[in-house]
C-alpha cells in the first residue's frame, strides 16, 4: 500500500520501517476500498506513523486514555515549540482524532473547548 502512496524513497522507507507497518498498510487499504482519495490516504499514513511512534505501540502494555492524553499534550507542545502550530488545540486534535488501526476510538480525548457538531462531517 505504501508504495502506491509514496514515490520518494526516503518517505517510502520511513513508512515501511516504521512500527506496525503491516497494520498501518492494512488500515490504509481499507480506507482506499471505502473510496478515500489518494491525498487523504497520504495524510492518514503520515499521521498514523506519528501516533504509532509517539505512543510506542510496539510494547504489550495496555494504553490508557490518560496515556493518550499525556502523549497528545506533549506532541502539541512540541509542535508549538517548533513553530508548526500557534496553539496547542489543533496539534492535540490531530493526535487524538486518529487512533491506530485496531483501537477503535480514543473516547474522550479532545480539548474541552472544542466544539463538536451533532451533524456528521461530509
């Protein structure tokens, strides 16, 4: 799946050598079958790699919501320090909105001031 999304050798290598590569590829293949656009799949692949690396999902420990929130906060602060984000809200939303394949959802992992629409996003 990654070879269909990434043409640059270093980007492809990063995806292939990253943690849980087969699970991430399977997740992306599912999204492709559902009709996700190529640009969406590339974005998802990049985001999944970040989440999997930051959470260290290679261990057999149970990952709690508190752990996810802690890592999401750390990731958000890091993005702001690197001047990739002005606030902590959006990097945290980015991190929390995309649980790795097989995890379902990160229920409750969102900034408290984030407005959630009752209507589905199209």
